[in-house]
């Protein structure tokens, strides 16, 4: 991925993503309005092991839900986020680190932290 593409992924996850899991495997979820359809299809292209669900229509809400779980998350997205975790806001960084701790994910550390 280019630096720009990594920045887009991180920005979307910080603003709209959910870091967690189902008790058995880690999961990152992104739920947004269908008007962001192009972004969702781009994410699936960049992370082929991820899944896109929807579009859903509940009342006045129209949205897609994108998920990446388990080994795919551990091998692709977690290392990307980990490389930049020190640049995230405190809340997003804490949510990511909690997910890693809860699901025993050992992502690649940022170069600054690895040097310490």
C-alpha cells in the first residue's frame, strides 16, 4: 500500500472503526452509510480476506458493514495499524492495544518503540 492508502485506512478506522472481537477471534468492524460504497469496495480490494455485508436498510438507516477477523486481521491489518499506533489519538490507540491484548496479537511495533 502507498503511504496515502495507509493514511486513508487509518483515518477511517480511527473515525468510524470498532476494534474488538467475538470472544474467540479479533475483529475490526466499520459501519457507514451506503454513500461510502466506493470506499467499502476499495477496502475489500485492499484486504481480500475481509468481508462486506449489506447494504442494509433499517428504518431511515442505509449502511454497509465491513469486517476483517481472525488470522486475516492478525497478518494484514494489525501490523499496519501497529506501525502507526503512536500517531493515533489516545482513544483509538487504546482500543487497538486492548484488542491486541485480549486476543494475544503480537503486531509489529512502531520503529520508534522497537528501538527502545
